């Protein structure tokens, strides 16, 4: 909104012409969401504590986590609000991709909010029942998928881009819709599973948002996309503003979520952030790149699947505890060491994903 307002007067005051540049507005989005999150967090934490919206710690997890009992949760509401407000201020609201991203992060956030409400407020340890939770995620992802599948202006409908090759596209046909659901819902739940120790998930989301910012900016820039042999997708460059807002919110929240955490994001935050990353990947045809950038999220998810399958069919556990970050904690790694090392791997993976821009 402010973007349009300021840019409207650029004919009368030339310096306001700077608002036409996505990079400038991205910087503003980062600063805005960071300030909102950083300043509002103490009030939100105090309010959550006063309302007894605090985390329940299961006794079958790492024993070192028992001291986290009573830490305020559902802080993801603040992340979503700061991202949305920042994007509304500096993003181009006539851009359909911006509107889809706002709908995605808000929609998945509402699903997580319902789950958190039942767990924390209603004291139901099971929260939102599995079929309702996954069903709502699938319906939302289905709506997002159809919004792209029936877009007459998208010349790359139902195409999957293969990294490391020059515009190698695989036509998924009708399978594009279930594939989209798999990517978005899978990403949403992968971040949710990773959010088990202080600052781990939000730090990795911050790294992924920076990498995604580079990809969406290039894919929306005719010159850069042609030079780097990346699919040119008009309008996607505006999503750089969204990625910037997401990065700023992640930094601001990390200040309070770093070890020892003063607040947890809850499912309202993790499902929303994962859903947003998955939707970004679908929009820019970078689903495989998402698996590289977010490989930690993928590994965390598969560690749970492997653990459950192994115990069900053999009666034995592959890991000491799942998700895999708990495995290392049980082995004796301090929580801070697990977090930092996973962040380091996440940064390396993000850099690896960026190499696909030149290795084609």
C-alpha cells in the first residue's frame, strides 16, 4: 500500500522513483518485518504467558527438554503478522503471486492455530485430529495447485524444471496437481517436524528464504534469467519482497527463540512457514531446488518415517529417537551444538543450490 502511495508521487519528487525497484522494497520489507517482530515480541510473550498459552513437554522426549515446560508458545502468530503487514506495505498487491503467498502463509497458519488451540488451550494432547489437519492442508494446497494449472498465461503449466540442465523440463500432465499437493503439504509438515529444539527451524527458514529470494528475483528478471538459462516467469520477481519479509521476521523471531528460547512458534508458525516455502517452490518451478535448500527438513521427515516403519515391521529402532535432531541429543550432543551444526549444513546446502544457476 505504501509502495503505491509513494510511487504515485514520483513524477513530482524524483527520488521517490526508487520505489519501483524490487531490491529497494525488499530491503524495506526486511527492515519492517524485523522491527515489527523484534519490538512486538516482548508484549506478545508476556500476553501468551499471562493467558497460560505455554508449551507442554512430553516425558518421552529428551530429558533435557523438561525444563522448557511452561515456555510460551504460538509465537508463530507474530511471524505471520509481521510478514503479511510488511508485504502489504511494500509489495505490489496487483501481483497475483503476492496474493497467493499471503493466502498460503495465512491459510496454513490458521490450520496450525487450530491445532495449537486444541493442544494448549483446550488441553487436548492430540490436538487437531490427523485427518482434519491433513485434509485441510490438502484442500488448501489443491486450491493453490489449481490456481496455477488453469492459468492461461503460464506457458510452463505442469512443467517440472530439472536443475543443472538448461531448461530441461518434464511435463507432469495431470500429475502436476497431486505433485503440487505433495510439495506444499510435505514442506509444511517437514518444517513442523524440524521445530523441536530452540531456534533450529526458524534459523533454517531464514537461510532458505534468502536462497529463495535470489531464485525468484532471477526468474522474474528477463535479462538475468536468459543469461543464467533459468525459466523466465514474468511477475515472480515481486516475490523477492515476500522472501525479504520472511527473512526479516525469521531474524526478529530468532532473537527470542534462540537457546534458551523465550517463546516457541508452535504449529501456527511451523506449518505456515513450511507451506510458504513449498508454495514459493511451486510458483517458480524450483521444487527440486527446494529439496536441496531444505534438505535438513527432508532428512528430519524421513528419519521419522524410517523410525516408524522400522519399529512397526521389525520391532527395532534405527535412531535413538526421531526426528533425527533428538537422536544426536540422546547421543550426548548439547542442544546448542546440534542447532549450530544443522545451521551450518543448511547454509552449505543453500550455497549448493545456488551453484545450479551456473552449472547448466
